[in-house]
């Protein structure tokens, strides 16, 4: 088992060297990381109103599409004849409610 001792020493030395290099690299990269972080935060802060406006516009468009899809059900032209009378009367009731 004499051959195991040099491997243990080499492993401990390699691990401590890797830890030292990692902490050194972390310390040296701090001046690079912090400005990039604050630039990113500034861009997000400046674009957030645009993001909110686009999100609101998308919600309005989806609401309008849903409303169009719901109102399209009232179209009696493409329905079978048995449902046409029901749908036509439903549309007339809806229109009378909307007018009042």
C-alpha cells in the first residue's frame, strides 16, 4: 500500500490548488461581473414599461379574439336548420339586451 500515499498527497494538492484558483478567479472577476449585473438591471428597468404595455396589448388582443369567437357562435348561417331558429332568437335577445 506504499503506492497509495503519493496518490493521496497528489489528490489533496490538486484539490487545494483548484480551490485556490477558483477563489482567485472569483475575486479577480468581480470588477467584470458587477458592471455587467448593473447594466442588465438597468436594461430590465428601462424596458419594463414597454414589456408591460406589450403584455397589456396582448391581453386586449386575446380578449378581443375570444369575444369575436363567442359572437361568431351567434352567426346562424353556418348552423344546421334545427339550431338556426334557436341561435337567431338568442342573437335577437342578446342584441335587445345590448341596446337597452
